[in-house]
C-alpha cells in the first residue's frame, strides 16, 4: 500500500499542477473568470454592428462618395492583474473615402454623417471643421449605446480633403486575427512613410468644387 501511495500521490499532484497551468494559460483562473463576465460581444456580433453603422454612414452621404476599406484590427486588452491573458479585445474597422472634397463642401459631408449617427442614437459631441482655431484635427466623433466610438477624420491634400470613418467597439471576445476588410469593399494599403492610406483620389463634379 505504501509503495502504491508513493506512486499515486506524486501523479495526482502532477495532474493538479498541469490542470492549474492549463486553466491559467487559458484565462480560467481568478482574474480570468472575472474578465469573461465583462465580454459583451462575440467577434461576429461586433462585426455585424460595425458593418451596420459603417454601411449606414456611407449610404447617408448624397451624392455618394467612392470608398475603399482598411482591414479589421484586433487589439487585445492588456494582461490581467495576475498575469492571465485578457479574453477581451477592441475591434476596429475603417472605411476610406476616395472622393476629393472641397473645404466648402466638407461641412455638408459632416452634417450628413452626423445626421446618420444621431439617428442611430450616437449623438455627436465633438466636431471640428476646416478653419477652426482649436488645434484639433478636422473631424467629428460620438459614442453610441453599445459603447462604440465612431469618428470621421478629414485629411487635407492639395487643397481638398479626403475623409475616412472609423468604428471602435470594445469588450469583444478575443479572437486572433480578423484579416478581412469590412463591408467587402476593395481594400486599401498604407504608405509606411506618411502613415496615410494609399487611396486613388478622384474628383467629383459636386463634392470637389
């Protein structure tokens, strides 16, 4: 009996250690369980919400602009206080407008976007137009009922502006790698030196004058 215990006890202890390690590495330990309770959206639910608001944003601009997409980005939340990996992440997507917009017409684009976002319960509280002497970048932003941050950014290029829209949604169940561009639009690339999107800017008889 003593010999059997000599074998069994270390084996059980080793199994317990392995179980603890597996639980810890997969965020099922102390802090990890609390972190799981804070997850509000699966990756699919988050993408559905993001695609919905970005699609509505583009549909709300008339005359329509040309668009291209950046890929979804997944930013995992920092490790928890006990060192476990968080199971939550921030899911972001961006849509770039490729139509040149004159400074005189940019406020109209912003008005239409703000109208769409307000209609979805995301009341615009930050807005900075060309000529504002606030020091803030040109654009606008709001936070909706899901805690999704929506922002419009405008970048001056050769006397006209290009705009892009960003949707950021937190407390999403972490899933590594979401490489597809949002909305199935043609994907754009980035210039490593300027950190700008490489978008073919087109002139429009209405927006560019």
